């Protein structure tokens, strides 16, 4: 109790959040988070998502704070414009360790596992996501197509098309996704709903390829990856520490020096490489 008091006595803005959570929730966040911003991150999400104690422990073990801090969600310009709150809804990486997939799994195995573990999948995606359909059928012209997973987000008030890829992201994946979004908006979306969002959930991705592909995307879309096992928390913490050091070093330098300094460039390169490996 004394540690609890010492930790939060100078943070009155967090008082409401602390009272909304159980003592077990507060104890887990306080004991397993090293930074003030990390504690606040988990407090706010635990309240917003209404995580159970078990769900909170899973997110702590999965290093959600480190993953979000190191890799914010990559959104297309139309998505940022049409849905300004999307950045706080989606993640750059999703953890699906609960699927227990084999080493040689395929897209059918991934799809079947997510549907069978739908409760865990929706908890990982976010509280306001609702399941609409699997292999959702759409017809354009005389041809039939299927959307892998169709969700609905209550807060954003729109359909969300989740397309699954067990390979690395390729720019051509966006073309098919945009086609599905157009079909959803023309034939499935209700008049009161906002434009549909597309999510490409890939096994891996190259950040520069994603950035180039999304910069000219014409539809509200994003590219995320999924992890089938818990990440190395110590490695992520080390990378986050390096990220903070780099940010502090750049903030201390004059603008011109921060731009041309070889040391700054070298550190930026290492952080970029670390993000890719993560």
C-alpha cells in the first residue's frame, strides 16, 4: 500500500482510473510496469477495454506497451481522414499465441483457428469489435467473392474487412482489399454507417514497403502483422530504452545538428533495423 501511494500520489489525473480497477489489476500494473507512461497506458486501456485480470496479465506478458510504442499502426491517408480515431483503435501487430498453430500452417488453418477462438480474437482486436461473418459472400457482376472475416466496430460505426495472409505483405494485396471495400460500401453498408475499413493481417511486413504502398492508397486501409508466440519482453524493453535515448539525444541537439549529425543518423538506422526485426 505504501508503494502504491508513493507511485501515484503526484498523479491526481489517474485517480479515477485507479478506482475503476480492482486491487489485483492495480497491483499487476504497478509491479510489472517500469515507467510512468507505461502504467498510465495499461490503466487507460484496462478501463476502456474492460479487461479481466487474466486478459490484463496476457497483455502485460505480450509486451503490448513496448509493441505500440515502437511500432504505431500504419494507416493510409484516407483512413486518417475518414476515421480520425482509428489510430487509437488498431494496432501495428496482433498477438494470436492462443491459436497454437503448427509450423507448416496455411491460411485455412489460420482462418479456422481465429473463428474457433473468436472470443480471444475479438478481445485481442478490441472491445468494440463485433463479428459479422466468416467467408462473407459478396457478388460483383456475375462473379462471387468471399471476405475472410467481416467485423463491425461500434465506435467507428463501420464495417471492417480483415484479410488474412500467411506470407509477407505485398503491395498487390492492397488492390484486392480496395476492391472488397468498394463492394462493401456499395452493396452491404447501411445508409447510416461510415465508409468501411480494410485490414491486411500478414505474417510479416517490411515497413518501407508498407509505407510506400499506403501513401497512395485510395481507400481507408491499414497493414498489420500477427505473432503466433509471445515476444521476447527483455529484447523489446532494450529496444524501447534505445528509442527513448535517441529521442532525448535529438531533443537536446540544435535542429541543424540533429539533422546532419552522423551519430543521430546511425542511431536512427539502428532503431529502424530493430523495428524491422521486431
